[in-house]
């Protein structure tokens, strides 16, 4: 049952984040001492670092939405390919709002123990976000 339980925890966390309650989503998904192997700039360690990151993210992109596209799990790990989107309506990492929308893909891998993620690895199309927000120009041919 661990596989199904871990999938249910991830799905619940995504639903909470999408409903605007990122704090509860992070607390549902991550153990207090979770290790994030792919920290965002200025992100602190553990669940607290994730809470601060998601707080800043949802302040900058209040309509943030995660859409799982593929989930795979065993008794210890859950992997998720997803699409994330949002509109830049607030400052994020010192960048004033552009009013522009982004939508990119990403992949996350979570290792679970005792019903919560204790490790996270992830990749997201940061360049796609920056170009869609107009912060990095596309090269001209």
C-alpha cells in the first residue's frame, strides 16, 4: 500500500497548491527535515526552505498551477512529469511583475519514508520561464 499512499499524498499536495494553499501543500508533502537536492537560488534547507520558496513563488505567481502529466511510483519513490504555469503578478526573486504568463514542463522525483517526502530531485525549464516572461531575449537568426 505504500505506493498508493505516497501517490495519494503527492496528489493531495498538488491539489492544495493549486487551490492557493501552498503552505498546506508543502506541509502535507514534505517531512520537516526533507533534503532538496536541487535548491532554488536563496532557498534554505528542509521543509522551512521549501515553505519560503513556495511562499515567494505564489506571491509572484498567484495563479500558479501544477498539472501532473505522468506519475510513476514504487514503494519508496514517486516520479512526476508535470506542466507548471502562472502569471507574473508580483515581484519574484527581485524581479518586478511583468504581467506575462508562462507554461513549461518539469520532472520531480520524491523519496518517501513514513508517508512524506524525505528527498526531492527536480528539473524545470527555467530558460522557458525566463524567455516567456520576457526576461531573456530569444536569439535572432
